């Protein structure tokens, strides 16, 4: 999966699949201050733009 294949707002499952990590690791990552979730009912959604910025920062930093 490529970054451009992700939708504008990403679910935790999509993060898990994209990063190829486990469910526990995904939720541990989400709980950090690095991710700002938008809560929609009981669902967490993440901005693709913010995720991309985080990812690029993680790679270069």
C-alpha cells in the first residue's frame, strides 16, 4: 500500500495495515501525543496530511 492510496481520513485499522504493525502497537502509537485523532462517535480518525507529516518527520528525524 502506498501513502497516496490512503483516504483523506485514516482509521486505526488502515494505520495498522499501512505500517505493518500489530493491533496492540497501533493503539499504543495512537495513545502518544504524536497523533491527533478526530473523534467521530466512537471512532478515531486521523488526518492523512498529519500522518504524512509525522511519517516524514519520523524518517528524517
